[in-house]
């Protein structure tokens, strides 16, 4: 177990590194989302493999490669099934992959359940991303998802670092504040309204046909789930006694440190999209 580190002052240098990293990552992600198809599948597959690697390193430091390979293969098989539209196979494959990963990880982790959970943790978000993109107006909905999570994360960091104030959950994440929490939620709602407005103005974007209060509420839900995902990863890192999931991205740590909120938000936004798909919101 690692002990909580003291709260930090606003680090402008770290913010600059984050911005520089974003200038590389954001165009790559937006391009893959925009073109969709195999390009977006490739992005999700690469991310799934990297996430599996980081989970193996965190949960099974004695044998990270074998555990990462088992998790990665299980996730990728389920994601490809979802991309091909075989949803009746996707979830059984995910369950089988989790069980297989646990069996393969025998003796390599403190608990074999950690390997199984790696599949359950990573795969649903990847499946939700693929499913969201292939639907009608999928481009707009996927861009909304990324915009909401990015705005929530960025403005939670900036607002919390500048305004400070009471801590959100000092036991697990000593640097997060209530001011950052609410700043991130407001920014997420604004981002969703902005994407919805653009979808009605730009011919290249499918119209989402949302009213601005509904878009704001979807953004709020996405922002809230982003915060929850971030806090949940903080709990997981404390459980495994690590500060970061990796060192892949300068200024951010590992990929899991960057997409922890996105993983939760993807499932929530996909759930909202499912409601609209079947007309339950009308």
C-alpha cells in the first residue's frame, strides 16, 4: 500500500507537458473517430493492448507479459465480435475470456480474480466505443463522448488546482477537490451542448437532434462518470501500490491514467444512446 501524497500546488510545467502530449494525441483520436470503420477499430485495439499491458504490470509484476497477453487476447476477441455485429457472441466471449485469463494467470498474481477483472474492466468500455461509433449519428455521439471526458478532465484539473478548497476524497486521491469536481461537471455539460449544436450546423456531422437541456444532462452524466472512473482507478492503484499505471504518456503517466474516466463514460453514454435508439426517451 502506498501512503497518500501531500496535495500539490498548481504545476504549470506539468500542464505544459500535458498540452504538448494532447497536441499529438487529440488529432490522432479525432482522425480515427472521424474516419471510423477499421481505423477506429485499430485505435481501440491498440489501446486495448496497451491497457492490458499496463494491467499486467500492475496486477502481476512477477509475470506481467503472460497476464497481459491473456487479457489482451480476451478483450480483442470480444471487441472484434462487436465490430462485426455479432453481439450475441460478444458477451459470452468476454465472460469466457475472463475465466481463461484467470486460469492462465494461476500463480502469477496475488489473486487470479485480478486477471479476470482486467478483462471485465477493459472490455466493456472498448465494446461500448465500437458500438457507439457504428450506429446512426455515431460520429457525433462518439465526438460528444470524447469532448465530454476531455473537458471534464481538463477543467477539473485546472479549476481544482487554481481554486483549491476542500478535498473530494483525500484517502484515495489527495489532490482532487470539490471545486475541481464541480468545474469538471460544468465543463462537461458545456462540451455536450457544443457538440450537439455543431451537429445541427455542420453538414459533415450527423444531427443528434437533442434539445440543449437534454444535451447538457447527457454531458453532466458523462462528466460524473468520468470523475467516478478517475477515482476508481485511484483506488485500484492504491490496491496494487503504484503511483501511475505506466509512463507511456508524458505528463499523464500510463494510458490507463489517461482513459480511466473515458472507460466509465463510454459505458454511460452508450447506455444513453441505447435509450434513444429504442425511443424510451421520447
